[in-house]
């Protein structure tokens, strides 16, 4: 971690406009949970549906996209990254610091609302809420790393990220069973199911496959982003 890079990244992520955007979806999740808590429907099924679809399926990828790309893509687009690259800081440390900040911000705006929403809907009766909370944590870290990588390698990171989250995971994943194996959301569901011990969560990927894939994406995206950022420095020097 580099304190200066962390401070600048955090300031950029929590600016007025982006900060308000980060609050919208968590607020919506809490609002929906508060309204649904008065329903006469089965509390467990309602919790699985809301936390699974709105929380893990919508809240986390959107936050991961906004935060992951915002941690570095804006600096690359406006050229201000040059000033940071001119400092005697290893490029991998810039990436790991930005990723750590991105994961922390993503967790703040996703893990806490997910836990609160689960407690509103279902209380602390079993490990269902805990399962989704852990799933949001691991999926949030993977999304942050993946979208941070997109912010380094393309100027259209937001479009590419939306394409993955909305088209691949939400559309293709719903109709092509094999595509679910390459879905961060499904990996998170596998973790939630394992922690909760509840098959009602309905993961389409086994825990034995989900955990290595989560680690591979998070670590691999971090390493590749570091390599690409180093290449950007060399291109600038040439």
C-alpha cells in the first residue's frame, strides 16, 4: 500500500457525483427490503430472492464497475496518470493500492447494506444472511479486480464491464448453462450456499470450482493490470 496513492484514489472515488451514485443502489436495496419485510410471503424465500437478485446480482457488479473503473480509468483518460507514473513507485504497488481501496469502497457500499437488508428481511435465524454477506465480499473483490483491469487496458472500460455484467451474466447466463461457469455472480452464489448450508440459494457452480476461479480472476487481473500499467509507462517514455 502507498498512502499517497490510496488517499488520491479514495478522494477520486468518493467525489460528490460518484459518491452520490454509489449510494443509489444500496439505498434502493434497503428500501425494497424494508417494504418487503411487511409482506406475508415466505421470509426465507423472499430473502434469497432479494439478496440474490438485487444484492449479489445487481448491487455488487454495478458498484464493482463504478468503483473498479473509477479507481484508474479516469486518470488514464484525462492524462493525469502521467504525474503518478513519474513518481518512484513500483507500478505493481500502484495497482495493488488502487485495488485495495476499490475493494474497501465496494465492500462499504455493498456488504453493509446486504447485511442490514438481510437482517430486516429475515433476522438472524440461520446462516442465510451470513452466506450472502460472505458471497458479496468475495464477489466484490473479484469484480473490483476485473473492472480495474478493464480500466487499464481499454478506454471503453465501462461499456465492456456493462457488457460482461449485463449481457454475459444476466442474459447469456440465463439461457446458456455452460456460460454460468464463467460468472462471478454464480461463484458468489456457490460461496453463499456453502456458508448457509442451504440448497435453496441455487448455485450452478460447485464450491470446488468457484473458489479457485475467484482467486484466479482476482489475482490474475491484478497481475495483468500491473503488467499493462508498466507497459503504458514504457510507451510514454518512448
